[in-house]
C-alpha cells in the first residue's frame, strides 16, 4: 500500500446538511473511541518500543494527536483511547498532554487498556476492542446518542461534526468515511461499492483483486477506518458479533459485511466533505506506515507551502508542550556557521557551527560543529558529534552519534549497521549504535 495516497474527488450525492449547522448538539451527544493498540510493524525498529500512534511526527507531535485534535476541534470532548501493544510511551504522552479537558463539564480523555474485562482474552480485533469496553461506554452520563470509531495512526484534519450531520440526516445505521485510491494501492484498504444514492452495497476487506469504480479501471473506493454509529445500534451489533464463534471480531472483516449483507443502511461519506485545510481541493491524508512514508511526510513539511497546514489557528493540532528554550544557532565563521535552510527546527535545539538543509529536527537536538545534515528527520534528544554527515536518514530518539559518523553516504556500509529501505532511506536507532535505552535484565 502506498501510504501517501492522494484522495481524489468522489462523485457521491451532495452532503446533507444538519438541522443544526454548528453540529454542537451532535458533538456533545457523541463519544469517540480511538483505536490505538496497533504496532505498525511496517515501521520496523521505529515501533520496537512504542505503538504506532505514539510515533513522533512533525517536530513536536505524536501521530495520535491528529485524531484527538480533530475530536476537540469538532467539539467532541468525550474520548476513549483503546491501547494494547507497548503502550507506555503513548500512555505517558496522553497523561502529560491531554489532561486539559475538564471532567466538571463532562469532558475527558480516558485510557482503555486491554485488561481482560469481559473474557480472559486481550483485544482480538477492532470490534472486540470496543466490545470489551461496552460497560464503560454505557456508563457515561448523559448517555451518548452516537459513537465515532477512529483509527489513531493516520495524519489528517477532519471536522467530525460534518460526518455526524450526514449520518443523522441520511438516517444511516452506519456511515463509513471513504476516499478514492489507485487500484494498485487498494489492497491495503477495505474496498467498497456504492449505488447512486451513496449507499454501500458491497465491501471487501483488503482484497487481493480490488474492484475499481464503475467506468474506471484505475481507481477504487476505499474505507478510511472512520465509522459513525447510533450508539444503541452499535451496542447491539457488538453483542451479536461477540457471540459468533466464527467471527474475528473486526469491523472490516465481520461487522461491515454482516450489515451490508443483512440489508442495513450503510452509507459512504466523502472525506472531502469533512476535510479541513484542503490544498487545491485535494484532501490531505497520510498513513505514514512505512519508514519511507514517514520520512517523506515529515520532509514535505519543510516545503514553502506544504500539503499539511500546521499554522492554521482555527484548527490547531494539540499536543504535550515541553518547556524548552527557543532553538539556537551559533557561530558565524567561514566553514563554521550555524544555519538551517528550508528546515523545521524545534525548541531546545542548538545548531553549533553546522549546516542543516531540507530537514526536520525534533526537540532538544544538539548538532556540534562542522556537520552537514540534509534531507533528514532527526527525532528528539539526539546528540550529533562534530564532523558528521547525515543524508536521507531518520535518526531515532536518544541516539548519540560519535564525531565523524557518516550516514546516507554509502548505502552498502550503512546496511552493515543500520536499516536501509528500498528507496535508500537509512534508519538509525540507539540499539543499532550499541546504546540501548531500554534496560532489561
């Protein structure tokens, strides 16, 4: 799957407007469940010690911040986060950065770790992750009228109240957010077929041979893993599915095909109708599920006008704000000048007599003198010794590069120590440098 799929305009019936254009009532009566338990194995060593939603992105954020910010900006202030795989980094981030919602006003972000509440099993699938927390969902007061199911591992900006308004106005049992993707990439998605009204009449989860849209051979209609339900209907379907021994208890594999086959009203909602900050009418969505995609999406932010707008005061991305001094650039001598060009440099960084080009530096990176860093993503708390050369690389958090280290210069040499992708991007982690951060007995 190509994680940098560009969603295309979709020929569906126009969005039905809500009777309440602000969507405030819908948002207040909605609970969002963010599924954040996945490893993201295609990111390789980047997720050896953290879940994919906890992977840093864009200099100071985590991937999950985008789904959570979409909720808060949409007015949805009751949020549950289902965690499972190596969740400590994610849990710490949520505790530090997402505790600002006020429980006195019935606002919260609550963690829902896999804890065998219902059976002796951990979360067995996406639907089971919600089912095992059904008693918690039902305990909320006032009782939610709608439930949003969200993935916590994608980069996008979306107004969920537009989705909810469409769901309610069209009297759907389930609404699925969709986008057009090339057929070659559709194997990594749930692929759907719709009628002229936008009702979904067919669905295949990650098919080997995706069906293209009618009249097209190159484009398929893909699910984004974002679902809207009426709460009572969702509860009933989760209970029914949990009793099915043959089910894998997954929305894509089980719940959606059952609903479509049973004649329930499952509706497609165009991502473009809810996307925020589109560039030239192109909605922005990234999976960043591979090292290449992660590197590319981060470096896209260094462009003069990136596809993802992080400067929009009307739709900010919220996160944990470390208390750090401003970035600092020192020395102005020939051959020893601290500069960064076409780059993003986060707080706490010191560029000491070195050159940074077309790169993104996360918080508290120290670059000592006489270094050249180009086309690279350097995560937080990295120390780069003198006379280093780094090109087309991703340097993981807490790495210590000794003076004279050369990365991205000779791929054959890099492959002896580091992870090099098919596109020639070199990933370096502390473990690869013999600097284990996680001390195990």
